[in-house]
C-alpha cells in the first residue's frame, strides 16, 4: 500500500472537516408583511441575515371566495400600491434569497372544498404570483419562487391536491415551484399534515412556539424529541426549527440566543436534513437582533 505524505494527509483532513462544516451549516428563514414598522422587503433581504423570506399572508382563498392579500401597513393591494414590491422581490432574488407567498396565517377565511377548488386556487396563484400571467398581479410582474402553507385552521382537506397542482403547473412551464410549510410541532400537524405526506414540500419550518408540549418550555429534551420525530418523518425535506424572534412574538417557545447556540442547536444539528431556523417575524427580529446574534451558529 502506498504511503500518504504529511501534506496530503492534512489536505484530506481539511477537505473532510470542510464537508462536515458544510453539512451542518444552516440558513435563516423569516416571515415579512404583518407589521408596517418592520422596514421594506428590500431592506430585509439586504440585511444579510436571511436566505428565505415569506411574504405574509394571503388570508382569504378557496371555497369560491375572492382571494385577499393582507400586508398590514405596507401597501394596499386593491388600490394597486403593492405592485411596487416587484423591485424588492427582484432585489432579494438577485442576492440568492428565495421569496415565497405565504397562505393562511392565524386569522383569515380560508379552506378548500374539493380537488377542483384546489386546482382553481393553484391556477390563481400561478397566474397572479408565479410564472403565469394576469392583468391583476397584486405584487406586480416579479415571479415568486414558491408558495408557503401556513395553514392553521379551516380543515386539512385538499391541500395535498393544491401542492400537486402547483408543482404540475411549474413543470408544464419548465419552472420549479418550491413549496414550504409551517406546521405546529405536535406531530402530526392537524392542518397541513396530510399535505406534507405527499413528499412534495422542499422546506418545512416547524413552529416550535405556542405549543408547550414540544416547544422550549418543555426543555431541550422535549424539543429535541419532537424535532427528531419531524426530521425522521420527512427525510427528503429541509427541516427548520421555527422560533419567535423575541419574547413578545409568541406566548411560549422563546429561546434566548445563548441557550439556542449552546444547548438547542447542538442537540438538533445532527439531523441529516437540518436546514436551519425560521423566525417569526421580521418586525420582532429587527427590534431584538436575534437573527444577527445567532446567524454564525445556525
């Protein structure tokens, strides 16, 4: 057997350590759109903190309802003032940041009544936010990277068909429509769990907050046990730990930055499909500095 000289040995060791570091390096995703005091979408992306931004929320859709986009104090979709966001979206994408439209949220009126209803909603999303065309694109002509499912009420029916329809529309046009979801940490999620079982979702940012049985209020062990259930159940998806960006951002589940970096991240980063963390939301993160504080450890 040929011997390896010392220089070659060190080069191999450096290569292996780089691969290990890369495999555990994570990204930060954030929700933007629900507070007019959180700054612009472009400023959010230019911060250098995030790799994914979810524009939130499309609060009304399905069941024959006219879809409603609610962006709090940022702009007024019916009057057309949100079309200026196209420039911001392109700024984000030019930086390599994926931008999604988030469906649902804690409030609003949404549900899907049938497979046909799911297909209709998918076509609306394709024409108005993705690669299709419409005379009334609320965010202008920029093409979003994907759709986020933050489904928190209204039943779980037909979201799998919505996901499949979105993927199919993208394939027909030669585009990739990325899908993400924000289930609650109790497993399985009651609203979007069935849709996740399709295996179509690229990113899953599990909400480890407002759920005392599995968020940080249950301790590192309770959180990591729930995390292991999620990561092992969806091995093909990139999994994110969803967290409140400040103590005021949620009723429970806040993890002080020092605890996250010293206790929680070491307990969860071993998962092969670890993707990083998701923060709710940009307003709270802007005020707390949470993302900046933990970015190099994520």
